[in-house]
């Protein structure tokens, strides 16, 4: 069972960056007026940031990381580890983290690698970098997390297009022997892999002439095999079933209860679904921030983005936090971070 | 479990702009003007919250009328 407690880790700062360009779901022509109203009521999503052609996840993460390095005047030679968590990489190969090592002018002694996860990526990434740094051999690390989800969406698919926005983030982690242990509960279920997927382009199903053929599943739902396919009902059921169980198991493991926490930050998937999860773990609404309205579902970036935009200065005081993420994979997990003071830097908008 | 009239009232409450009394036990909910795939998610959330019953995609596909839906929830709740 992937329940674990990791010592000596301090989350010092978080920075987030979104594209300046914004789209409103009220301007999305594939939806009728009543559908727009229902979409906003159900998902909570009104606006989304969309990266222009050529702007990559790594650009958003780069800007976030630069802000942290400059703010803390970090000696770039002292970053021991850099992890990039994303499902929208710059190239098939090499790994984007390695390109970022050079772009950020980090030392060649830096360990850099990618983790390919989406919705659950921030919690997973935090667990990996924390494990690597826990024994004190690495003192400073950067966790870069984000996605350009809009890259794979079909504009003619009203069931996916209005849901996703782009964002990239950076989290600065330091070795700190006085830090309270961080508790994780991480889970996977590959039986549900078809619930959210881009079917073609990998070695299992390479691109062919058929890949770009547009398939009309129902009125307003047209996509091809390189677009994102999302089975809304399956994902919805999975999330409201598994996410609360995962969080409650974490609380049981570390012998705390939900009232011990100041904030619970969920992956920003969909308002109706997140609210179901919130009610099941009995977290009061004032402890659960949302960025769905203005940023949509920002995949792996959604938790750090929500911390920066909605909690900001509140995290500079000592807090106990639960972060919970669930989705593509299927992959999900939660983390309890206690007695933490995190500095959230101002949101960056990239042209 | 409560009777079907209470169940219908809750469904009507979730469907904006529907006249109370529009939905009958034999109403095919997919033929309602207000129906969309998004309503499916709203039904699932409602039934999960109110009855602690999780409907899957197949449950929903196999239901035509509100009565069918009520029966599924009733069976799963017991």
C-alpha cells in the first residue's frame, strides 16, 4: 500500500504562470445558450487560459521557476534535482526536464527527469522529489508541473473543449531537518485507462492515415484519434468513489481528522464532482478553494495554481493542508502537509 | 427508500426551467427538452449525495424512464 511518511522536506515557495490569452465559454459557439448555462452551473468553468501556437508547458514552467530563483536569489549551481511533471512534453525525446536544466542555467551536476502524469501529477511529483531529498544528499530541488491540455482538444467537441485551460508551475523544495513529516497516499488503477486518453501516436497505436479522420459521436461531439477522449461519466464515478476513500485512509494513517486542516485543495476537475467529494469528507466549503471559474481544469497544475491564486498570502502563516488529486490513468493520491509555511509568488501571465 | 414522487421532486429541482409536474413515472428523461449528457452527471451527483448510491454509465444507459431510474436506485440502496 502506497501510504508513506517523508521526513525533512520543506516546501518553501510556489510560483505559477498562465498564458495571457483567455477564452470565455460564453463565446463558445458549439453550445446553445441553455447548454452554456448548464455547463457553467455543473462544471463551474467560465473562462480558460489558452497557450498560443508554439507556447509550451515548459515555457510556463520556465517563467515560474525563474521567478522563484530570482526572488530567493538561489545560486543556480545549488539546485540538485529538477523534475518536470507533464503530459505535454516539448518533444517525444529527449525529456523536457533536461532541456529545462540548460535553459535555467542549472549546473551539469543537476539530476533531471520527467514524470508523465496528468491530474494526479502534483501530488505524485511532490512524493518523488520529497523521497529523493529526504536523506539530505540533495538540499535544493525544483518541481515543475503543468500542462498545455488545449493542444490535444478538438474545438468541435463540446464535451471536452470548454473544460481545459493551460498552466505551468514551479515549487521550490528544500531539505530541512526540522520539518514535520509529510504523509502521502498514492493509488493507481490501469483498468480504467480508456476513461481519459489520446488514443493514437504512441507505439501501441501509431499514427496512420486514419488518425486524422473526424469521428462524430453525437451532435457537437467530433474528434479524431489524436484528440483527447474523455468518458465523463466514468471519470465522474471514479472520482467521487475513490478520492474520498483515499483521503479518509490518509487521515486514518496519520491519526488526524479533517478539522485539523486549514485548507483542502482539490485537483480542479469539475465543480459538481469536487463538491461531491468535499461533502463526503465533510470539509467545510470555506476551506476548499476553487479556480475553476477563471482557469478551468488545468490538469497537473491545478493544485499549485489554486494555492497561488486563491490562498496566496494565507499560506505564509503556519497551516495544515490536504492536497488531493485524481484523474487520468486512472491515478490518484493525497498528501497531508502539516505546520507548513509556503510563500506563494504573484501569478505570472505570459504573452 | 422514499416513494417515487419525492424522487421525482428532487430530479425536477435539479432541472432548471422545468415546470413542476412535467416529469411522470413513465417520462423518458432523454426526451425532455432540458436533457443533455451534462444532466447525466447531475443525476449521478444527486443520487450519490441523496441516496449514497453510485450509478455507473451502464446503469444510466439501461434506464429509459424515471421509473427505471428509481428502481435501479432502490435496488442498489437496499
